[in-house]
């Protein structure tokens, strides 16, 4: 039976963040100039930084009255295992830390959690105290990740000065608005709502797109020219 939210569980409307929380970001001129160039293919694939959202992307929480009960999107566990094996994986959710912990427990073993570059939650958005406790629009500024010491150290060639940036990072999220600051690094997918008529083959197609990104010299240039699109006729090969 499809999940639905009762009228009592309807949430307050989303409001914009205050200036104390950084306001509403726009892409920088330097970012747009870098992404505007022509995409090019590498001679061999490389590991990229994949930043995964949780609720609405990999899971759905049917009821606020059961805050730690989640429904996983089809193929979610296998998809995350693949990401851990083939990419550098960061998790970033706007949920509170205790909810993020429970969601991650639904998908990963403790050993796999330890393999993640970082697991970030609501406290990593730079929100004011008031905004943290309110239903505000949040923005996943990838520059926050790129300058974090743990993330910097996770680059395979960090010892030689290589770093994560718009050329080698992709954010997988169900919200276009959350990726506003680096729009050409966003792989936007349909929100998962736990409904029976939703496509079961979203994550396998994301898997294929991520593999294509590994061959690109600049992720932002490729996504600007070739945004992710679901194929309704896609068939998963077992």
C-alpha cells in the first residue's frame, strides 16, 4: 500500500535562510567560466567524489510519528556499496544528526560507514540557531566540502597537491535548489516518496551516469552539456 502523510503531519512551508546563514547563494563567475568550457574524455577513468543525499534520494520516512522508520529506495544498499568500492563517498543530509545516524544505519554496516569520507548532517550548513531549528531552505555549498580537512585528505593524490573541486565532484540529490551554488555538479533525480508506481530503476541509471563521469576531465563541463535524464524504457541487466 502506498505511503501517505496525514493532514496532521503536513509541514510548515519552507522559508528562505537568513543572511546570518549565508542567504541564497549563486554560482560564482569563476565557477561558471570553468564549467563553460568544452568537455573532454580522459585516457582512463579516475575516482571522483560522490556526495549523496539521504531522505528523498535513497530513503523515505513515511511518518513523523515513527521518526526512525525508513523505506529504502530500490537498489539503495547495492548502489551505496558500489559507490564505496569505486568512488570517494561523502554523505550529506539536511536532517538532524540523530536522524542521519539512523538513516545511515539502514543502508550501511558500521564498517562501511567508516569507509565514507564524511557523514554530514544539519550542523554542516552554517545555519544560524534560529534557522537550524526552523524549516528553512538549505544549500549544499560544495566549497564547504572542498575545504574540509578530512575531505581534502581523502583525495587519492592529496600528497601531491591534488584536490577536490568542480572538475571531479558530483552531488546526487532530489532537490535542484540545494545544488544552486554549483548547478553543473548536481545530478538531480526524482524525489523518492515510497509510492508503488515510482520507477524502481532510478539508482541503476545513476550508477551508469557516475561511471561516465569518471572518464571526464571536468565533471561540471560534462553535466552542463549532458544533464542526467531518466530513461523510462531502461532495463536492468542482471
